[in-house]
């Protein structure tokens, strides 16, 4: 069984992919409880994902908000 591809960085998706995702999710309705659970889980997910380095020479370690560790 093949594992789905996971993102390695936050800003790793093309504009075309973001547009497709936007169109695919139009018209969806969620209850308030579901919205809260989705929000919490996505906040936890994005907090753990590092930013993609701007250039290949960037070896500094930065946290989620771009501050040096």
C-alpha cells in the first residue's frame, strides 16, 4: 500500500494547487463543533511544520515564526 505524500514545508504548494483546493472545497458546510475541532487540529499541525528555506545556503534554525532559536 502506497503512503500519501505529506508536505515537508508550509509553503510547498503551487498557486495552481491552491486554486484547485479552493474550488474543490466551495459549498462545504460544517457544524460549529466540527469547525472548532478542525481549527484546533490544523493549528497543531501547522505549528509543527517548519518554513521552507528561502535559499539553499540557509542553514540557520528558525522556529515557526521565523525567530532564531
